C-alpha cells in the first residue's frame, strides 16, 4: 500500500474556530519530511492555495535539493515534498499515479463520531501490504487549530485522537505526524 | 514511576563527530514541552552549561508563563521546563525530589551494544507504575548529532534506536522525543 501524507494549510481553523489559510513554516517542512522519509512514504504534500506560499515552499526546499548542500540526508527527505493547491488536487495526483482514488483519512485532536481506531487502521494497512495491493492511503493533518469541518464530511474516515483520555491535549502537528506514522507503520509492535 | 526527560546541549556531537555545546532553539522548547505535558511527565530539563543560553530559555518560557499570555495550554506545557547545567546536576535534582537516583536511559539513532529493547523498558515502567514505587527514570536526548560517547558510559542503559532497520535514519530530536514517549507511555497498545 502506498502511503501519502498531506499537511493542510486550507481549510483549517484558528483558535476562535474561524476558517483560515495558515502560513507554511520552514520547520513543518523539514521535521515532517524527515519523518516521511523514515517511514518510507510515497510523498509528503504541502497543501496551500496561495501562490506566494507555494513559491516559498519551493525556495525553502530548493535550497537543499538543488543548492549543492552537502547534507544529502536532508536532500533525501525534502525530495519527498510536493506542493498542491487543495486536498482534491492532492487526491487527483495520487489517482493519476496509482490508478485509483486513495483512502482519505483525516486526523483530529478532538473526539468525533465514526472514528477509525488505531489498531483497525494499522491492521488494514498491514493487510494491504501483504496482498501487495495497488491501494493507497492519504493521511490529512491540519495546521493551526486543525482541519475545518467540511474536510471531515468528505473523507473516508477519521482517525482516533492520539491520547484522548489525557488531560493535556495540545501536541504540535509535527509531533502528531511523528506519533501517527509510528503507530501505523513503526516496527516496534 | 516518575518520568523525566532531558534535552542535552552538552556534551553532544557535531556532524564531524567533535564534542560541542549546541544552541538551544525555541521550537525544541515548545514542541517537546507539549509532548511532555501530553504524556504527563514530571519535568522536562533543558541541559546547557552556558549561562547566557540558560537565560535565553528563561526569557523564552517566561513570556508564556508570567507574561499574561492568553494561551493557557502553552503555559501548562512550558511550566514543565527546568534548566540545569549538566546531566549530573539533573540527576541530583531528581534525587532531591524523589529520594533516590533515577534510572538514567540514553537514546541514540545508531546501533550500540547493550541496548534496552522497547518492550523491555515499557514493561519495566508499567511494573513500576503498578507497584506505585517511588522509582524515577530520566530519558536523555541529544541535540545536534547526538549524545557524546562519555554519556553512554555513565548511564544505566541505552534505548534501542527508533527504526534501526530502515534506510533513512535522521529524525529530528523533536520527532524522536514524541515517538519515544508514545512507545513507552502511550495508551495505544
């Protein structure tokens, strides 16, 4: 199974619950690209409709990919980054590559109905790996205060929050991506 | 069992393998404090012998703790940060608090002899929780290119690398801390 992740900058919520387009950050690009490379994903999509933000991502990654940097590890990681204007366009790219629509799974820090459990999703991924299926999965992560409501209505499933029973529930999206990929794809099970 | 983590800025290695003191970064403080709060640790130590760097950490955390910031979640997380000049001094603080020396476990991205396995350490932590022991554990994470050799000679154990069989092996320390705490303390098992 081919696994993709997308870091979504629109549509996401701000702290007041309003729908915004968040700004891309250099560290989100680097940290998450390194996690994506570690767990051997197909690609890491940065989703933003803003042209100048897309250009910024190209500049920030280009420095490492084409700039003759001696840090080839970073180059490997940043080469996984792709830029798309929307979640829909991301799915289309994956479909063009794999021949079928990906299973799209949203992530959230809040309790929601109809969530997919960790074990259930991991089992599904493992089953698809064994069958060597051409299936693909796209995991969506929201920046700012998380994905906006309409996203949840379009996806195939919503993954259970990371530690829902804990008092403190405010991981950075970078930490959430690392933990999620380790839980679904890590070898320490 | 009381669990502590330390982000070590000295002694660590640079890319050439030389021992250096690395600089503290704002994002290491924030991201790791939020992970520490999520997994309900006792404290998160920032270890640096440099007085001006210690002062910088105080400024960066003080803004959120005392500055009247409306973000109380961030305040909760950053209140876990403590500053110590060395690993030894960190152990002494824990001993003063708990009555005994902590079990000190180093982390590494490279294969080493005598590593403690993930399941072994998790089982040990769970057993200590159940017995309600006054035991404590300090997990050490190296910044830059990782902890310097003398650290490994002083610790009680070295934790197995995160995904040692993978081709790409260059997670950020922020991602490594998130994955490590989830593997040892997370409820998704």
